[in-house]
């Protein structure tokens, strides 16, 4: 049996990763409302590192004390306490041998709970499609109509991204990933129906990508030339799974612009859908391979990558350089080890996130399913769950 290509080393800018398996950003909204990462979050992220992933990307983290927060218990990277909380997370991940990137996120119009503001801001005063996701907190029902950002607002938002990136370095992160996907602020600028501006930030794709370019430039200027900076993009959104860019020409315009702005890698998301469903463009080329060819940068593919055969195909055929797992990683925090052993990954159980996407929700599911819950660095004499490797030790819940 040949060694799976996902197990080979790779570089992202100045960062060398032990393999090409990445944990995708997943909102777990599990702080105490103050945005400060908790000990449970450190254990959660360290599990993936102990399981062999090359890099972990954190959940979207808000960047300023104005409009950036999306969900009530979302973590931030604004205060000193938040920096210290993240430093415990990065330390735990590094101790287990992996790199970790902080995802910098601005909610824009997709506001469900912000301790700093009651209102939202966006490129244009357009009510978002869809309804709030109650499992993320903040209630349900339609989103509010945002206020259209002025140029002064845009300058402050750019400053928030830059300052957050600097704080990420202080917190010990190995990279930052700018969240330009899934319907949040940067994606709202990229999307034709949420961006109705008639200035330099609107109009055709070359205008709509300007804000994304300026965010990248601001972050790059803040962290310097050697610190890795990534950008996550998607066609689909958390509130609009059907949206697609107009075709390969629009995609190429976006990729060229952000690539020239100074990112070290691109991460193309599929919003939980199968990769093939959103990857193939009107030209027949996959969006990830187009990004590689247009920019010459490493590209991370996301969407159904927990299947070792699909991951092999994506890497061997040159569609991407790395693969990112979300729910597949939740079901298999030791996925790289599973692949190395030639074993079959465990299927994700949707009940894990049915009630709430929080770590407490996951813990409740694990207790109900097993009577025990997994922790890092637990008692090595405790029994192991069926099919799990030794890094995942199971102990009674009351001992946590």
C-alpha cells in the first residue's frame, strides 16, 4: 500500500506542516459570554493536534469591540484576557505537535448576538437571506437590516483586522486565516446581491473584491512578510447554500486580486456540502485547481474530505495542496492516524450538534452515547472507546 499523499509535509509560507490534513474552522461558541477562550476549548483543540493533524484552524474569532461579533458566546481577540485565553490554547496545541491558525472574522449583517453593539453593518443596507441559526445562540427569526458602511467605517474595520492579527501573534498563533467566506462581511462585499454600492467597493467583481484586498493588505502590513496569512473563500453561505459566483472568470478575478495582495494560501470552503457539488465551474475546471493555477499559492480544499479516497484524488490530481475536515474531524479527531493505518473513518453523527453546536452540547451527546467522555492526557489505564487510538482516553464525566 502506498503512503497516502495527505501524510506528506507541506509549506504554507514560512510555516512547515507535518502533513496536509487541516482541521477546518467550526463555530463552537463556548465562551462564558466574555469572549475569553476556556480550558475546555484548549482541550478540544489539543485533541486534534494529538490525533495527528498538521494544522488546526480555530473557529471564527471577532476582531473588534464594535460590529464584528456574530454570536453571543463567540471568542474574541480584542482584550488582554482573550489573548491570555488563546495563549493557553496555542500552548496545548503546540505541546501535541501541531500548528494552529486563528481565523479572523467579522459578522457583517449576520448578527445573532454582539455584546458591543445592538446593530449590524454591511456593504449595503440589504436584509440577509434566511433566518438565524438558533443552535448558535441569539434566538431565531430573520436577520435585521444592517447599516451601510461608510468609508470611515471601512477604515475602522480594516484597523480591527490588523490589530487582531497582531494580537494573534502575541497569543502564540502560527498563522492567521482571514474569514472571507460563508456569507460574513468580506463575503457580503464579494456577493452581488448584498453589495449594491456604487463606489470603488461595488459594481463588478473587480470592485467588489477591493475590500477583501484591503483586509489582506492591512493584515500583512501588521504582521510582516514572514508570518503566514491565509484567506478562506466560498461561493455558498450559511444563509444561502445555493449561491454561486457567475463562473470561472469571476473566480479568477477574485483569486488574482487577493493573491497579489499578499496571502500565503487560499482555503476554499463548501459549506458542508460534497466537494464536487460546489467545486466544478462552468468551464469544467475545479475551483480549487483554478485558484492554484491563477495564484501559484497552496490551496486547501474543504467539503467531504474525510473520505480517504476523495482526499487522495484531490491531492494526486492537483486540485489542491491540503485538505480540511470539519465534521469529519469531529467524528475522527485522530483522522491522520486512521488514514496512516489504512482504517475506515467513523461516520459523523448529526445528533452531536443537533441541540447546540457548543462543546457542552457535544459533551452531552458523548455522555449519552458512551457514559464517558474523551479528554487529552487522561488516565492511560482507563478503557479506550472502540475504534479509537490511544491518544483519546475515556474517563467518567464527573472526573472532568
